[in-house]
C-alpha cells in the first residue's frame, strides 16, 4: 500500500440491552459522533463499509443492510458495502475502509459496525450464533445442548484442553473477569459497570464447565463508527488528532489443526507489515468472548511464549496501566459484544488510548496499540481473524 492512513474520527453508543433501539438508531448515533469527532460532514466521505452480522436472523433485514441503517445519515448516494464476517464483522469493515484509503481508492472512508442482538425471545438471540459455524459439520451432541449457547460450549471445550496443558485454574479465569469489570466500571460506554470479586465469579451460575456466567460475554446492542483518511486529508483538517494505521491483516481460518490459527498468522503478518514487535505494544484489545479467550490470546499475539499466558496475567502486566494494558475498555466481557460493532469498538478504544483521552483507563504514554478480533468456527478453529496495529 502506498498511502499512509489515519483514523481521525471515532463515535460510539453505549452498549447494552436496548429493546427500544434499532440497528438504524444506534448506527445513526455512532456515525454522527464519528463525523463530529473528525470535524467533517457526511459529504466528505467517499466510501462506507457497514458491518452487521445478525440482522437477517434477528429482524429479517437482509440485502440492503447498509442502506437501510444509514438511510438518514447523509451518507446515501455513496458507495456502500454491507459486511458480514461473524464476530470479526466490525474489524473486517475497518480493514476494508483502511484498504480503500491505503490503495488510493478513497481519500475518506468510514467503517461502521452496528448490531441489535436483544430480542423478547432469547432463543432467537442464541440461535443467531448458530449460523457462525459450518452447518455441514457434524457437531458433538454436547455442543449447544447444555448451555444453550453453541459458542460457550465450544469455548469451554477449548478451555478444558488449555487447563490440562498449562495448569491454569478457574480462579485465573475469574481474575480475568475481575480485571474486566474493573475496567468496565471506568468506561461510560460499557454494558457492565459494576466491579466484582474472584469469589463472586466462581460462585455464579455455571454456563459450560468451567465457564460461569460472568466469564461469558453477554448478548447486547450497540454501534461504533470510525473515520479514516489519507495523510493528505489529515494535514488539511483543522484540529486533527490523527492515529495512524501501521498495519491491518485479515485472514480466514485453515480448518487444519496442523497449521497455525488465523489469529496467530494474522498477528505475525501485522507485526511484519508494521515493522513492530510484540514487545513494543503498550495497549491492546483482544477477543475475549469468554474469559479464557483473553488469557489464551496473550499467547496468540505473542505477548508471551506459548503456555505462559497465566504467568503474564498473574504478574499484573496486563492490568490497566500495566506494561501491556489489555482490554482497558472492559473487553467483550464488560464493554459488551454486539457482534457487528465489536471490532469497531476495539479500534475506538485504542484511538482514545493513543490520543491520551481514556481517562481512568489510560495506559500512560501509550504509543503503539494492537487490536485482535476473531469469529466463527470452521473445523477446530476460528473462521476469520483480523489484527490491526495503530500508532500515535
């Protein structure tokens, strides 16, 4: 890519369960906030990439998701692409917007992620997640039958294997949740803002052994939007506070247990593309759809050697203000996980961190940030992964 790309605007809604809100109203708020943050009007946007994973299953809105959601934002008439890529939907929209600007196709691009997962019938919400696996795969009978959540059963199975291999305990996963809730309590956009204790997490209702309820990300609604521009446009914007995209890598899973996972490969490629090593990252948002996910992803993105994620956690290095502050937003566990919005929300948090605007969540002197987001399931691994590196 020849053009240097900057994020100049971010916008979010609060995440939570909002029965009276739609994908449209959430997307409108996020877009409005992102454009205001960038100091530009909708007319300056060249292309829009709109991420939404589940509207077809929750509300029946298909075919024209972007145009329907953004109808009253002033963006109609622009080239719009609807993006669906499981839990990495928002990250994929961001990657495509970055690619559009970096390639010279656009001077100004917008990535929007929006999702409404809450529904009066919880079975509809849970059922939406079932579409994120290869439906022709024969799943073991215990997957989805106990917890009601196919992915929590998948995560629990992975977790049991990880515990056996590393000696990690349920109390360690509870510590992840405690850290997450502490961060969420400082984040005005977070779905869960009440702190908890290890004892409370371990005593909570079991969802899929060893995952208790607070160790699992919740169904939720919300939206986030990102404005990306070329370096030329960034130089023209009055009061611009650019955060630069050093790299962004999107890969699909190989469905081959003998090959590195999509996230491992994407992280390696992102470091190489950015000419940055994992030891240079100050703050990160990683995919923690369940508490063990954060700990395992320490190893995936090479913050520590394989099998040593629990040691990194116990050292305190990944706490807010730590050497590598991980999920200072509260992550999926506490900020929330409206699927299509998650990846864009990760970027929004990291932009705040690199601008020094994260308040109590701020990692001191953060200059390099990493976002890792994965989703779906093919074979025994994630169907898609996106890793992006940002610099101040």
